[in-house]
């Protein structure tokens, strides 16, 4: 791009209403946008987790937030690792479904 075609975001320009504005005022702050998106995702995840049964929520949080292994969770719930893996898959599927179409989601429960 030719140097004379570059405009600084801080440079003042006149808009159609003859007001002087800076381009930076018209471009959304990417940090604010990222924070807003993250906050929205946290809210959506919180709602999706709240819709899970307590057992599915427990195994999902235990596995992905706390970092417990399926074997550790299985011992606590007195189930097999395969059973816990199935519960985790079901919980992930339910959360994914909720996040993809929240307005159509029903209360989530194990299969």
C-alpha cells in the first residue's frame, strides 16, 4: 500500500454529518470484544452445566476441571472406567448440543 493511502487510526476525519471523529473510535476494541465473548461463553457453559444431572456434572468437572482420571472417578462412584467414560461422553454431548442450539435444549440427563 502506498504510504499516502495509509490513515492512522488516531487521525481525525470528517464524517457525513461534518463531525470530526477518529477511526479508532469506530473500530471496536478487540480486548473488550474478547472479554465480552469470554464472558458470554462462561455464562453459556454455566447454563449448560446447570442443566446436567448432578452425576454428569460431577464427572465432567472432575475429569476436565479438576483433572481426575476415569479410574479415580470410577472408584468414587463405584463404577467401571468404561461406565465413567460413557457418562463423560454423554455429558460432553449434552453440553455441545445445548451450546449449539440453546433455545431448543431440554433438561439434560444421562441416556
